[in-house]
C-alpha cells in the first residue's frame, strides 16, 4: 500500500500516486461495477452534490440601500434634498431626489450584472454524464456524482468531476482552460512514482481527468475522486471568493472630493450666516440664503456627469469591439501603468504554426513565417509528406481545422505549400501514437497506386534525439539515400538548438522500411505566433508610460524568446525572468522589491498569477490583467481591471473580467486607455466649471455680506443658477472628443487627487474674474443706493452669462477653443444655447418674472452684459496662448541646443578626419 504524505493538498494529487486498485478500495468502489446503490444515501450526506456553491448572497434590497449609505456625496445630496423640502423648495428637493435615484440605480444595475463571475464556474460542469452503478450504465445529471462513482467519457465530452483514470484508449484531454497549455495531454492509467513529499503539479498528473476539461480524442473510464469545491476547479473557485473587489481610482477620488466639498462649502456658508447675524440681519433671511448656497455649492450634477461620461465611453468602446461591464472600468484604464498579459491566447494566437522547415540535403532552411518558398525540392516535399501522413487532424465542413494543435500546424503547412492531403491515397496499415515515453508517432502506410509487392513504409515524426538515433541515411533531391554521418547529425542538432532558442518546437521526420534504419529528411519548427500588430501595440503602451509584463506557463527560455519577438524588454539581470518556483521561494516583501524590474514570468500557475498582480498593486501600480482561461480568473478579478478575450476566452474568464475584447485584439487596450485618459480629463474640465460656479456664488455672497451690501442674488436665483449649471452645459463638457495627444500623458497615479493644483488655480482664477465682473455690474447699477429688480436682474444675468463663457473656456485645459473647433462638440452648443434661451425666458416671461423677481432688459443691457462676461473667456484664451508660446520656445530652445551639439560633433568629426 502506498503511503501518502500529509502535505498532499488535493484528492487528485493523492490519487495520482496510487494504484487503481487502491483508489477503488479507498472509496469502496469497483473498477467495473462502480458504487453500490445502497451506499448512495450515506455518501450524499457526507459529500453533498457535485456543485460549486457560493455563500449566502446579500439581498438585492440591502445592496441597493448600501449604494446610498456608502457614498458620502450621495449622503450630502440627500441632506440637501431634506433641507430644501423643509424650506418649502419642493421642486428642487424632487429634482435632487430624482437625480440621486437615477445615478444610484444605474450604478447598482451595472454592479449587479458584473457580480456573476463565480456563477460561470458551474457552467463548465456538464449537465449530464454516463454513470456506472451496480454495473448498469445510466445517464444522470453531473451534480449527482459522488466520490467513488465510475464514469465513462469519450471525444467531445467534458469531464464531470476529478477522476482517477481506470481505462484509457488513445485518450487525449484539452486542459488549456485549467493549465494554460494549448497542447492536449495524452493520458494513461499508471500510478506516478515521484518524490511523494514534492508537490505534484496539475500538468504532471497524466492519470487524472480534471473537472471541466474537454476530451479531444479517445475514450476512457475513471473513478471520481473529488467533486465540487474539492476539485482543482474548486480551488480556483475558492481563490476567486477570497479576492476582495477593489475600488477604482475614480471612485476613491469622488469619495475624497465629496468630503472636501462638504467641509469647504459648509464652512464658508457658516461664516456667511454668522456675519449676517452679527450685522443684525434676520434669522429667516440668512437661513434661506444659507440653504440656497448649500444646494448650489454641492454639485449634485457631479455623479450624473460622471455616469453619463462613463456610459458614453462604454458606447464608444463597444464600437471599437470591446465590451465594458463596469462603468468606472473605462476610467480605470486611464490610470493603468502595468498590463499583465497572459501569453497563450492573448499575446499569441493559441494556434501552432510551422514557420521553418529544414532539410538535411544541403542543410537548407525554408521560411514559412511570412510566405511559402518559391522552390519546392524533393527533400522539402518528402518532409512535408511525412508530416501529412503522421497526422490525425482534419478539415471540417466549415473549413476549420479539427485536431491537436501540432497536427493542425503540420496539415496547414502542407496545404499552404499548395500540396494535396495525400492520406486518401496512402492506406494506413498501423499507427503507433505519440506518448511522452517513446516521444514519437509512426504510421505504416502503403501507396494504393503502387504494386502491393512494393511493400509498406513506416513514417516517423518526433523528438530530435529519438529520430536521429533511428536514422542511418538522409534524403536528397535525387530521391536517393546518402549515409548520415556523425558530423551531419551534430550539424542537425545545432540547427535544432538554434530553433529551440527562438521559442520554436522542433519535430524531426524520417521514413523507411526498418525502424532501426530510417532515412532522415529534415525537421519542421512550429510555434504559437504573436497576434497581428501585437508588437506595435506593446510599443505604444510603453511609450505611454505603461509597463507590459508577460505571464506564461512556458519554459524560461521559450518565454524570453517570445518576449523579445513581442518587443517586451529583456535584460541580462537575474530577475529579468521569474519562474513560478522563484516566486514561491520569495516572501511577499521580496517579490514586491523586484517586481518592477521583471517583465517575464514563466512556469506560472493561477496562484502565481495572483501573487504577481498583488505584488504590483502593493508596489503602487494600477494593474490590468489579460487572460482567456479558467486559470486566469482569480487574477482577472484581483486586478484593478480584468480583460478577457471574447473568442478564445472561457466563460469563467469573461465573467471574472471587467472588459471583454470581442475580436481578441490586444491593441484594443490602447483605445481603452486612450478613452480612459480622455474621460478623466473631461471630468476635470467639468469640475473646473462646476467648482468655479460654486466658488463664484459663495464668494459673491460673502463679499457683499462682509461689506454690508444687500444680497445680490435671491434664493430662487441661486437655485436657478444651480439647476441650469448642473444640467446640460456642465454634462456636455464630459463628452468632449478625445485629444489626439492624450496618450503622451503619463498614467494618473492611483493616489493622485482629482483636485490638482493646476485645476484649483484654474477654478480660482475663473471665479475671481466672475466675481469682479459681477460685482462691477452690481455696484454700478446700485449707484442710486437703492436695490431694484432691474439691478438684481442685471446682476443675475451677468452671473449666468459669465458661467456660459466660462463653460466655453473649460472645454479644454490647454487648447484654444479655436484649435479644438467651435462645432466639435454639438452637444455643448445645444446645451449652452438652451441655457441662454431659458435665462431669457426668466427675464422676459411675466409669470417667471414674478417668481424670480426680474424685469425685462434692453438690447443695450444684454450687449453690455455680454461684453463684460466674455472677459473670462478672453482671459483664459490669452493664458492658453501664453502657455503654448512658452512651450514652443522651450521646444525651439531644445532643438537649437541639439542642433549646436550635432554641429559641434560634425566639426569634431571633421577635425578628426583631417
């Protein structure tokens, strides 16, 4: 009896080391009859059902309530609505409440849809399976399986639970969605005799069929050794449950902004009310002004404009073949400074392709990477023919290949060469399938067009050392055989080594009548090619300040080679590439210290990917993780933004991700980052306008209060300014077209405040201009010392027009409005025009005049107001012109210095030449 060490972690790892008879005995099962029906009831009480169950979910109602209580800005808005209601401002209270409901509902629905990632794991468990109990075969639901059950499976079936194989007939299982390896694994029933105290990797358990994997070839039976969360899929499931969903940079910035605005606004309002009371003004008057200012100072349009801006960004991304599941995820990409990319299926096509063919004759190499060779020698033709005959891949009715990736690659290169599939004219007499022990595949064939007396011929493909050892001659173009010398074998081995160093997998081919005296023709080098345009996309990401790290299950040498082809930086340091074992040998602190110097991670598992993402995040990075397999799901969920492939991605990876690339195009991430950066700067432009409006209103009332002047704006006028300024004009700033130079800006730091120093300066300068201009009109209109409705209307309209010109200036932080185009944002033009029209209605419609205490103004008055209020726009344009001229002078200066340095170098070179 085999003794299993206590450190063995999973049932499949334990069963892999045991003999079949021991496994059956442990589960009280039979190798041919399975479990007894009489044992099912007791086993069910122990193991339950074969399902991946989540814990009890929080109710939808409680989640919806939390959407209100966990957001400080929403709480402030609710407070404003309550105060407005208490003051009799029913319309304003209702509008604020509706705005809150809309924002919270949209966010809640988005979040609810995105929380379905764990449910996708159950979708990989097949609904039905073939079960043997008491010697009878029945078709049952897969969730009814119990440890000890005997199940059957064949080509096309998904494995219903982790099974120790009992029989295996040409059984090959695709485990790529669990291990990331694109080559189907050949299975056997032999117990694994390895160091029982060493960890037995998933890819080493050749006698285990794992839940959710797909049978590609053959058939077999197995005893269930693990169900539900005890399976290897279950461990991935638990990793996902342990991952805490992180807040996005935008969410953190908005929370911080809410706190800052509340402290600032209520502080100023308290000072205003206190001064007014000290001056002897009435309690009711000051309280009304205070409440109005509170409503105006808190920008309830902020959540709305953020939601609208992000939603439009999602629509634009959808047009670029990317589905974004979470609204804030678009903006998060603008902060990403590390992209962890899973190699297989993400950076590469997950499709083996022949790129080089070597023939022993004249040691010739034919390049198939970008084109087919122009000359077709007999040696090349024979090499391709052997790859064709030693092949089980097929072309389906829809023109797609069916079979193992390597076989598909060999069949594809034959068809690309313009040759025919000759398996129809060669009768296959015998086949010896490839396995990891013999390391070759052979078929015995007879050409149906030849005389039967010609005999049969054996065709081989396999590992270099095995095939070369069987060869005594090599093939030349005269269709004759020449002696295969030791020197020539060494030369072939050197070529193989060179190919392998470039990340290629080499398959040598030979033929002959005698297995020990074969004729060598050459070898074919295959590899998983990069996706088109991937190198350029990586280059542009790095130019934009984004680090790209490749994560793969390949060997270290292959990983480094592929990274070089993709343009991912490599160096000679010991930490240029880390393997899974290196990561396990490090503490979390040690990994964090070296993580930024590493761009390649090889021989990784889901656990390693999770550790890599955590280390980058702990080191201060905002991480995007790309992947397509189940093994990527925990890391996709842990990352600040998970990105799944749409075509090659599994259901689990798509559900765990925040964004799905419909066409599996990695370069789409570039567009997403561009969109994310643009959204953030648009939100900053909105904030500049919104805050300058609030600061202007607060400052105007404060100054007038301090100097004992009558309040220039009444409560309704303040609320009207708040309503139209929080509305379409402000929100239209969030949909400005993308700035072409946006990718030149570095990613925003995760802990960066959305209220930057530059933004605050813009706000204060604009507010100063608005306050000074409005006070000028107010004081000049009060020259007679009496405040009339005309004076209030002039002041009120001046403030509104100032804000409209300020909104125009806020369309861009650095570019002139004449550079970006007056008509490049039609939504803004419509919003601004509508707001001006609404203001004119307030001035000229009698019903509204009585509500807002206004009176009609003359054309001269409107012209005067327009001239004065446009000053905020003119000053901003002059400031942008000054800044652009300064940058041009700096660039010219640098160019002049470079020219002088270059000129001096030319002179020095000339002197040296003389």
